[in-house]
C-alpha cells in the first residue's frame, strides 16, 4: 500500500498547531474522527498516548509518525499535519516536529502496517520531500508531492535490481 493511498484532501492539515505532544495527539485524534467517523476520538487518543509511552514516534528531522491499531477501520488510514511553528514531541533528536503523519491501521492482517511504516519513513527521511510538504499551500500540492516522490522512489528501486 502506498502512502498516497492513506490520505485524501480532507485528511491533510496545513495549519496545525499544538502546545505540546499531548495536545497534538488529542487534536489529531479529533481530526481523524472527523474524517473517519467510526473511530472513537477518545479511544484513539488513549491508544496514541499508550503508544508514546513505549517510545516517542518523533523520529527526528522534524518528523513524527504516531501510529496505532484500531478495530474500527477495515484498512490503514492516515492524517498528515504540518506545523509552521513546530511542536515539542520529545523527538529522538530533541528538535521540534513540523510534519506529523498519523497512521491508524486495522488489527488484521498482521504486519501490513510495517510495510506502510517503512514506506512512510523512506518518503519522509528525504529533506527535499519534507521541505516541499512544509511549503505546500493546498492539500492537493501535498498529495502531488507524495505521489510524485513515491513514483520516483519506485523507479530508483527498480533500477537497483
């Protein structure tokens, strides 16, 4: 599954701000519920907080990928948020987070989320891609950047074989 298949225009927030990680996760859960009404925002927030207790999903380089399982959705879904100011997410490098990608995935099949997380990490570790996402003015621009970069990564991977 491609990252671009996880999000649509309604699940991209370009003016996202929060005081701290807890507020960011609460807001992300609420916004996710607006897009995926079957998902209870309180349960999602609780699951996100539990996941963060295991270790920060703030990967460094201004990126966080909070992720949890939910029995309420049939396939992985995402929500991308961009913070201009940055959010203290207790990232591994201690830097503020500017791009958050919330991923919620179903209980089964086991392991599908690992493939999606790997694709997300591959895409978002590219400073050029992150810069384009941070400068995007519309959700459509974000989707275009992600789709184009996924295609570029696929071509590069095929050429290595």
